[in-house]
């Protein structure tokens, strides 16, 4: 019988499925996102921890050698320059596990995404 893939029901289950050293990184990323967007709602989407704030704010996930952060960030030249070394294919971000995780940069990304989603919602309200 084929083994079913792990499908976490919530972010706590997702984080608990990793070794302790990765768990601590994931939990700190979660807290970083929560601090930058306290109104955001946590859920699992695409089998990844996801934060929602009037739309998908950010997803993050652990892989063998890196932590991924999605979706790609565009539109802020300074932020884009700071993210350049972490860009993977399709612009998604890859933070290597063998280097310090840039939590301050993650916070900036989340703040930028909050602003982006709020502007999009405001623009939509004006059109309605």
C-alpha cells in the first residue's frame, strides 16, 4: 500500500514534523511574520504555512537545504537589491540552512507585502 503524503492540519503540526534545529528556524520565521503582520490569519495552503491578510500574504516552507518564502516580491528597488542573492527560479526566495536566516529581511518583506495587499484592496474598493 502506498504511503499517504503528510498533510499538516495547522502550522504547529507542520513545524513539529521537522528536526529540532529546523523547527526553531521555522518558529522564529512564524514569529517574525506575526510581529510584522499581527492581523494576519494563519493557515495551511499548498501544504505550507501561510499567512492571509485580505489575500495570501506569504507562504514559507522548509526544504532539504533551504527555507523557501513565497510569493516573489517585486516593486521596491532597495528591497529587490537586498533579496537578489536569495532569489531562486521564478523569483521565489531561498534562505540556505547553512547560513544565518535574515529575519530582519523577512520582516521587511512581510511589511512590504502588507502594504501591497492593502493598496490592492483600496484600489479595488475605489473601483467598486
